[in-house]
C-alpha cells in the first residue's frame, strides 16, 4: 500500500474553447488534509468534478488508491471510496437521518423479494448512530425528517454520510458557505475529527481562517492552473492571497499562468 | 439564530420539534365530520348516523350504514392506493378511471358464459372458444391490461420527460376511446358464476383493506417504498444516490395501473356487466381521497393509512348527506371545499414547520 491516495497528472478540462482546467498535477497523501483555494472561476470546482466523475476530463490521468481510474459517474467514484459533500446538499427532505445516510445503498434482508426487499432498519439505525458518534455529530432525534432541521444539522448529516461508509477520500466543496458561525464551528469540529481518524480530505474553501485552522497543505488555483503548493507552516494568509490574486506564482509553476 | 433554545448549532434535543404524525390530523378530521353529522342528525332527522338508534335491533352501531359507507369507497379506494404512490413520487395519474373502463370491457369479454337461460349468450364478444373460461383468465387479463397501461404511463413520464399530468391525460383519453371501441359502445354482460363471486357482497371491502395493509407494509418497510418517497422528496438526490429513478417510476405507475385493472375486475363482477362509461371521474375521486388523506401533491409526503382515512371521510360525507336527506349537489360542494381546505391547511402547517426549523 503506497502512501499516496490520489495523484493526478496533466489533468485538463476544456469546455469548448474555455480552458477551465489546464495540466493539474496534484498529489494527496493518505491521511493528509489539503485545501484548494482560488478565485471564482479559478478551476477549483472543475478540478473536483473531474476527480469525482461528475464530468469527463479532456485529458490527463487520475490514479486513485494505486490504480488508474476512469469514473463514468459520481456513483462509480463513491463505490471506489470517494465521498463528496456537494455545495448543494444531496439530501431528501422528507426522509429521516438514517434513510438519508443509506439512500441508494440501504441495508436489506429477504433479498429474494427484489425491488420489494425488506429494509433492515435496526442495522441502519445502529450504523447511523456509530457514524454520528465517529464524526461527533449530535442530532437530537435521528427520526426527524431533514425538512425539520437547521442548515448546520443538514450539513452535518451530509458529512456524517461520508464517515458512515468507510471511505478512502472525502471531498468537501465549500461545506460552510451557507452556514452561521456556530454551525460552521460544528462542521469544522467534524473535519478535525476526521483528521484524527486519518481520513484523507480535500477541502474547497474561500475561508482563509478555516483553511489555516484545518489543513496541512494549501493548493492555489488561478485561471485554470495550479499556481502554488504550500505547506501551512511555510506560509501565511498574505502570502496565499498574493498567489490567489496573481501577485506571486510558485517557482515550480513559473510561466503557467 | 437563537442559541438559548437550541444550544450550539441547534443540536440539542428540543421537544417542540418532535413530529406529530399527519395521519392523526386526518383521523381527527374524520371524527370531527362524524361528530357534525351526528349533531345535525339528532337535530334534523332525529337519528344517529353511525350508532344504532333503532330499538328493534340491539347493536351498538348502525351496521348497515357502516357497510354502505365503506363499500361505496372500496373500489375507488383500491385505485387510490395506487394513485397515492404515484403522487408520493411527485407525479399524478389521471388515467386510472379510463383504464378501469377499458379494462372492464376487455376483462369481462373473457369472463362470459356460453349459455344464458338456455339460450346462447346474446352479448358474447368472442367465439365459443373464449366462453366459459376459468376465472383466472379474466383476472389475469384485467391485471395485465392495467399493468400495460401503467407501464406506458411510466415510460412516458420517466424516459420522455413528458409531465405526468400530460402523459396520463393522454392515456385517460386513449383508454376511454379503447373502452368505447371495444364493443362499439355495447355493454358486455353475463359473466361466469365464479367471476361473479369476486366482487360479491363485502368482497370489495375485504380486498381493499387487505391491499391497504399490504401497501402500507410495502411503503414503510421495503426498499420500493423508501425509494418512492426519496424520488418524490428530491429526485436529484435520489439519482445522485444511485437509485435508478426511471426504472422505479415505471414500476410505480405499473402498480397504479394494476390496481386500476383490479378494480375493473371487481366492479364488473359486482355489477355483472361492463360498460364503456365505467369509472368515469374515478381518477379524480381517488386523487381526492389521497389529498384529503394528507398526501402532498408536491411529492415525498403522505401515506397509505392517510389515504384510507381520506376514503372513509369521503364515504362518511356521501352517506351523511343521504342520511340528512340533502341532495347530492350539496355533497359535491362540501367535498370541493374540504379538498381545498385540506391542502390549504397542509401548506400552512408546512410553512410553520419550516419557520420553526
């Protein structure tokens, strides 16, 4: 088992004439938490979409967990062990917490009944509680439907989903963009818990304080290219901003953008 | 954001946020309506609606009226069980009444006897080879017709992205046309003895309640039910979670069609004849039962139990107006108000719940 969980080389995505992502070479080690920063339209979300199979890349290779992968869709990526928390929550409002956690991969018994096989509520409930404990998420009543929860609780449920299933890599696209201060703190605590448990994480964020609080390494994108790869210890907020705005470009990326 | 009542991030237990099952509201409405009729009955007719007010019999309830209440909603109720599932996926099925009509004509044609009072069956549709068939044949033909119509509805909705309203409206007109074309508008009559037993007496009620229990279990305890709710709740999330949404929708519409076909078999058996106008506007009655029972037309919310109570509400109102010796038109006016009121109340409750969260 190598200690690299994800490696992309020359990852490129063109939308017609628009070069949204150009030659991204990215390495993520097991258990490492990396933030992706950059201005709007810098290619952060495009980058994530290529890895998770939401879109098909124009060129380049993705090596996940030691194997070259070509995900046909987000489901393939999830099956391989990449859990994504999207900006828009993929939760069913009228279902409760365990139902949402297990949506599309329900535990069942009496499988000979085909589409009418019986749900194993007991096992799903137990796994849900274990998953919530693992992430430190407190939900007052997991039988409540998502519709009756606050934005923070919903985000927590979405994140707990990644922890309930033994994923190898978690990707979060702006997980706290729509949350209040206390709810953001709650989500950040969960991310710290994931770090302690050795979960690999890619965090897309605009929030400088959050990034410096949570991650080991910061990648900056600008105009579709990676322009910096900084260890948290060797940099500061001002430095990162100058990479984001284009005042500076990392030595190894000279001439890129 | 208030931090005293919820704690950090709203994550402590809050009793006021416990959920009150919607079915209890519907049940309360049923009892309220019964209560109103009891009061009106005592004032204007001097009788009780449901309780035995006749000294000649010593029973608690007026059993005859109870029987009428439930038997008159049983057949539409069976359709409503299927329509409920369709509405939970955020769809609608306008075709069930017409599918019933077409299925009635076709299934009955396979249930005819060869000899009526010593003469050959005057209404026979097919040649002698298709008369006196075992009862299983018309049942399967009936279910098959319903399933076929449902599958076509489902494919149109799921794969061509035609809105359910339009797709099933097309099927509604088409199936009614089939019903009239089948025997050029002539009734199909004289079923075999065993076919006549399917819908005799209290059989429609027994079948309705048995199916209600079955689909209650299916909707709550199987993967089919969970995915039905998930699709109605957030179709994009369902798709992203790996649910094969189109295939599931076809299955839901097929089941709704099958139940319409089954009610055609029961209705023709009960009436001993099939007519091309059968089931006219049953689809709307079925939708009304579901809506009164708390099924949300926006999808994701509602239950089989709710629909069964909704059916009973309609049954009580229909019987209640007859009991008060008021005309049927009053009854329709009141039903109209109740449907609108039920949806308005539901909307208001939703808004309040959203504001609380």
